C-alpha cells in the first residue's frame, strides 16, 4: 500500500470520527475510508508487503511512525500494535492518535486522543467545563480540595482541576486508563499542588467496596458529557448518588442531543438539589451544579 493511499485512509478515518455524533459512534460503520479505484487496487497489491498473515497485524518496520497529512497539516501518531481481532469497519492500521493543544490555567495542555472510542476524544462539554472552572476559580477555589471526575476520558477536565490546585482522582473504564494516565502524567508534572490519581470506576458496580462512603469524601464531583446514547444511564445516576454525599458539590456539563438526555436530566433534578450554572447555546451544552438531597 503506497504512503499516499495510507495517508488518505487515515485522514478520512480521523475526520469522519470527529464529525460524528455519539449515536453514530455506536456502530462506527461510517468510518470505513472511501478510496478511489486506483487506490483500492494499490491497497490490494500492497497487502502482502505490510500484513503479517499469521496475526493479521502490521509489520512495524515497514511503516513510518508519523504520517504528515495535507490540508490541515496535522500529524497523526499511530501505535501499530495489531488488535487481537480486526474490526470489520476499520482500516488495518490501529490504534491511531491525534494530539490536540489547549490552553487553560496558564498552561499549554497537550491531549492525546484515540479515534477508536468515545472516551478517547475531547468533547465540547469537557472544554466548556474547563472554561467554567478557570473563569470561576476564585468562587470554586479548588485549591487543596478533593475532586473526583466521573468518566474522565482523555483527562482534560482532571488536568485543569489539578492545575487549579485540586487533589484529583480521575476515573474511567479499564480500557481507557492507559491513555488517561499518559495525558495526566505529561501535563500535570510540576504544575499542581498534588499528583493526580487514576482509578477504575465501572458505573453502578461495587461502589461501596471500591469507594466506601466512610472514607471517600469529596468536595467536588466533576462530570463532562457522560450522558449520551448508551445503556448505562441508570448505573451512572446510581454512581452520582453514591459519590455525592452531604457537603459534596457535583458539577456536570453535557451536550443535550437526544430525548434520553432530557429524561436523565429530569431524574437528575428529582434526586438532587440542582442549579443551572451556565449554558453555551452554540454548543448545546449546559452546566449544572447538584447537591445531596436529604430524605
């Protein structure tokens, strides 16, 4: 497969991923790159040269580590370790990462993203929440506060909270923790008062065993874009209720896309004392504050 065809495939894959909404990410069928007939023929001719027939994976010594794309001139950094089972919708090159730059709390933040999963991308609600934390730093005063983020994903919100002085625990599913640790490590060293902690948190599962109420007392619970088209909204609400004890403030930012998002919001308002803190109409993002409701 020629470098030109390879780059075209990667560029198509990445740009389609960024354009997709959460519902589309359920199937990812639209991420199959579209190549011209000549490029498809080039791919077929080059398959024998770059694919290991035993594993279906790539031979790392035959591909460049960094591919320069035309147009927006972004570098796509790829990890060429082959997956255990190739995905039908995917090109044969996995995993692919893009590095995005942000500026919060007086620092440049470099976030490594993965286009393979929802948690591997920085969504608008995370950026809106980071902006809110920074703009309201005096009122919130995260310095030396204990903060836990639910569904940290790439870690951007946790990084900003750490830079603002918080003692942060970033949580997510097991398959997201590697990239989360990497982003936290590279962006928080020497920039905060406390080293952030990364922990596995599966919504609704073993909450008291892993996060006992007697010892896991947090000043703030943060969450960004954790409500979308998935099957675990009940478990998410249970997790929020478990972690948000008396004296804890939960700050949740979300883009509202589906009817199920508003259904969740209605239940959220029933379980907690809530307040709308901010709204970003252009991004369809709302930011709420919630407190434990007695009874």
